[in-house]
C-alpha cells in the first residue's frame, strides 16, 4: 500500500515539475521578448520589419512545442495515439509468441 502511494506521489511530483518548467519557460519568454520589442520600438525608425520578430516567432514555436508536451496536446497524432500504438505492438507481440507455442 505504501508503495502505491509513493508511486502516486512520484507521478504527481513529476507532473508538477513539468508544469513548473513550462511556466518558467513561458515567463522568461515573455519578459525577454517584451524587453527586446520595447528596445527595438524605441531605437528603430523601421520597427515593423520581420527580422525584428524572428526571435519572438522562433522562440514562440519552441514554447508551443513545450506546451504541447506539457499539456498532452498533439493535433497531428491525436489524443490516444500513443496508447493505440502500444496496444497494437503488444497485440502483435502476443500473436508472435502464440506462433511458437
């Protein structure tokens, strides 16, 4: 019984660490990019150039991938894709083992 509680605690702690890591990443992204954009706006006569937004866009894609991993959102493969693949390979392995019995 104590082992089950320890496993639950470890899973919950891992999940909290993942969330914490994502929120730290998002906060740093927002602070740094706000500083860059304000600095560019003040110093640049031609603010609306795509080069000025390259860091914002590229890092933003990274933040989106981090969010996708943290919150389990995967629009390309679907919600249960991983579980279906695991089940598929387990079934194939079971069929393969039954051939040799």
